[in-house]
C-alpha cells in the first residue's frame, strides 16, 4: 500500500520535546595524560546546555565554549598512612573492617587546566535544511497475513457465511475469495483467499487501521463434515444448449475457484477436471482430478483410498487418475439454450400444437417404420445389346443406370430384381461408359430407440447389410383414395371468398348430387375447392379453383370435366342431368374434392453459420401397392 513520507528541515523550529545534552568521557594515556571527550547537542532553539554557546541557524554560525578553567582532579600528597587509617585497613581486632576507609597515603584536590591540542580535535556534525519541503511516495507491499477464524474447532467453514471486522473494514467471503466493501450493488475488492477446510484466511490486500491485533467475527457457520466430491453428474434446466454456450464454476475444498468451459465438441476444459456435455440433452458429466505420474507419488499417497495399481497406465502411459475434491454446494453454471417458437399454421401447413415445443419432430419413434438400405455400384463399363449385367446380389429393390453425362438411363434394359441381373436390350442413346447402381432394402418396425442412436427392430434382417448402409425413416400414408365432398350453393359470390358452407342466401336451384354424384378418380382429383358460377344466359358456367385458378367456361347441357394437366385425367366429372331448372346468372355451385395423395413436406433447418460443404442431398421414395397381393414378395 502507498505510504507518503515528508522530509522536513532539521531543527529549524523550536520544539518542546527537543532538549540539549552534554556527555563526557575521560581517559588516561600511557604518558600519564588525561584525555577528556565532550559531546554536546543543541536544543533546536539555538542554545546549548549550561550556556555553552549558541547556534545561528540562518547564518550557519556556532559559538561554543570548548575549554574550561574550573576543572579539578585528585593528587597524591604523602607516601605514609595515618595510624588510624592503617588500623582500619588491617582490622581493629573486632573482626570487622571499614570498607570505606582510605587505603594508603594521603590524597588532595588540585586545579587543572584544559588544552585543545589541535583544530581537528573539534568535530561538528550537522544537517543542512532543504530549501523546500520534499515529498516522496514509496510503494510498500506488506506480506500476506494469515488469520485463523476457527482456532477452537476442526469443523470446516460453510461457504458464504463469513463476515468479520478488521482495522475498521468489513470483509466477507464469496466462492473462496475474501472481499471488502461488498454490497448488493458493489462487487467489492479482492482482499485475500479463504481455506474453508482449514478455517483460515490469507489476507493479501487490506487497509491498515487501528487495532490490527483485534478481529471482530460478525458471522461464521461451520459444519461437522465437509460435503465434498470428485464427480458431478447433472442436467441443465433448458436444452438444447448452444455449442460453447456452457460455463460452470465452483470451488475446491481449499477455496480455489475452478471454471469449466465447453468446446465445439462438447469437451469440458479447465484445471483439475475432465468431462463432457451433451449439448442436445444438456447432460453434463465432470470428473475432478489430474493424471499424475505413478513414479512421482510417495508411499503415503499410494496408501490412500483412490490409488489402485491396476489403474496405472489404463488411460495415459505411466499415469494414474488422482481425484481433486470440490465443494458441490458452490456449483454455478451459465448456459445459452435454444428456444424454438412454432410457426403460424398457415406457414407450416399443419397445426403447431402437434409439434414438440422445440419444433423438432423425432425421426425414429417406437412403433414406427424404418427402411434399411444399401446401394452398391458396378463400375463404369461399355455395354452392348444382348449383354447381361450381374449385380452380384439377389432380391434387389431397384437399379439405376447412369450414363457418362450423369443422366439417368430409363430405357433399353430389363432388370430381374430377384436374380439381381439386368438384361441390356438396346443401347441406342446411351452415353457410354455406363455406371450401374443397385439397391437392397428392408422395411421393419422399430421396437426401441436409444439416446445414442441404437435402434432395435421387431424382426431379423433378411439381407446382410454392409458397413455404410443407411436407415431411413418411413412415413406411413395408409389407404389413399380420391373422393368428392357434398356440394352446396349460394345465391351470389364475390369471386374471392372461400368457405365450406353457404354464405348468405342459397341459390333458388340445387344440384342433385344424390342421384348424379360427382365422379373423381385417383389420377385426376386434387384437394381443392371448386366454384361453378352461372354466367349471363344461365346456360354456361365458369369453373374456378381456389388454388388452380380459372379452368374455363363449360355448358351445363353437357358433362363438365376440366382436365388436370399433370395427369391428363379430369379433376372431376359433373353430369348435366343433375343441374335441373331455376339457375340464374350469378348463382354459384361449390364442389370440394379430396385427392388421393398424401401431403408431405421436407424441411431442412440450417443454423446461421459458415458453409462447410455443398454435397447435401436427399431422396424421397414411394413404396406401396394397390390392394392386391404382390406378384413378387417385397422384402
């Protein structure tokens, strides 16, 4: 922490705490000279003790008396002892002696003078005051201070329960970190780390204040046995998860924060961990620990519960997995999940209520049908009429002949699917060489679907399907047949509004579809609402389809049969005898029909991203019969 020091002039102002001093040291030389050393200091106010002199700080002058004439010393007066002194020295016969008595001859006091031998005998030490006050700032990093919050218990601390007051600052813990000044709106300042297991905090950044030896513990919870684990299995609240959109944090038992992040492949990466996340389902598996060299472990470590010699080298050569315990109560995670809003029924073409919440329709379901298939290839070759191409396998579902120009060849050959052969009859128009593709298939019902993609079927496969075979989902259409719905009429029609019943007043006349029903065929009928509006004169009608448009003008005196241009068969046939009398211009007969086809939509949803390929393709194949036993068994 920064501490500011201020350098001030030495003794330029009077101070009540400064006093002058005088010390004296005396010694005798070998030639019987007496040497006296005096040390004197000023009082900071310009004076020396005992009026020895003065100091003029501004003029840089010192007046000091260095010689004294009033000094005295003891001198030897006679070389005999008085009798009484002598008796005191040897004792008076009483067994006691006077230890304070003078010993030897008589002494006297003599006056002496002092002499300064040379100018170098006076040494002055002083401090020069600076011209201005000098400021200096030093950065001081104090050593970390360890505080034992639980000196009287071996219980571990409950994370998030610590708060204490130290040197005027309040400190709290959060996820293994000690913060000061932390509030609901302020994240606080990182001041140290806490070891929940040991019950100690290591303060590395703190504010110095009064009473550093006093700590007021305001809140702290402990628990008897720490809940720790080295394995975590969980599932996110929402799924699917956006790839790389998952982050997990928690602390270990030593209070260190650990962070796990997922990569594009679902691998969770971080310190002291190994795991995976399934982005589709949100299932997470995390193992906490490290692969350590077996040779680096001590005998005590090899005696711990997690060590097993059989595990050494099973994953990494010469290494064993050592768990790293964590506190699962500190686990937090953030994830970005996809949420799909069903589209409008008019856009999708079906009621969104029938779709799952995420808009995804399962491709395989228990009880549904699948088709297992494999396509083999006969290498390109030049063929002539009369040759037979052997596909080298039997019971084919279909064959393809593809010319060198990439176009499908549709004539000039006759396949025998059961035998797996193709008889070439005419190669006119073929672009040689020709590649032959042949396919085997089998339809089966699904008995079970596993999350890993494994399918269990209700029967054995009749073919040996090689690697590379494809399982396709099958949409069952059921029995299909064209039909006409009951007709209805109305007095007037605006030409743009469509309904399934009469709007307004009915027409004065009615078509008799009971005696003369509308005739439809599977080949020509479509699912459509037709309107037959009577024109001026009352004889002719114009036929308008809701989706196919105006099909032309027809006479009521003959059968009305507009042609479907796709199949060449009529959309419907309406007998002339059913009209009757009473029709006037503007009257409209509505005729709804249902085609013999199964509505199917193939939708591919592509997430926003960079294109990684251009070879995407799919194929829709129809499989069915016409209510008669097949001449060739279908497998």
